[in-house]
């Protein structure tokens, strides 16, 4: 689970400062733990693919973050 704390900010490829990346992490943290727990240790690409596979089930906030980052 600790690894997950670093996945979303890097996953979204945001070039902003760490403080600006935090909302993306917060928005998707629950969705990752809910839908993608099984692939969390398989790398960032696996988590992103899982989020995309579960797109219709994601929270509005996480979906918005993904959309804003071209995913």
C-alpha cells in the first residue's frame, strides 16, 4: 500500500510541483484501492490500465483527473 502513495502522481505524468499533484492522488486513491488492488505491485502502467478498464465505475473526481491528463 505504501508504494501506491507514489504511483498516481507519477502515473499522471504531471509536470507540476508536488503540491499540485496531490489532488490527483487524492482523487484516485480510493478507486485504485477499490478496483485495482490486485495490480498495484505490477507497476504504474498496470494501475493506469486498470483504472481505464474500470472507467465507468470510477469516481467523478478520478475520472476528471485522468481526463485532464489525457488518459
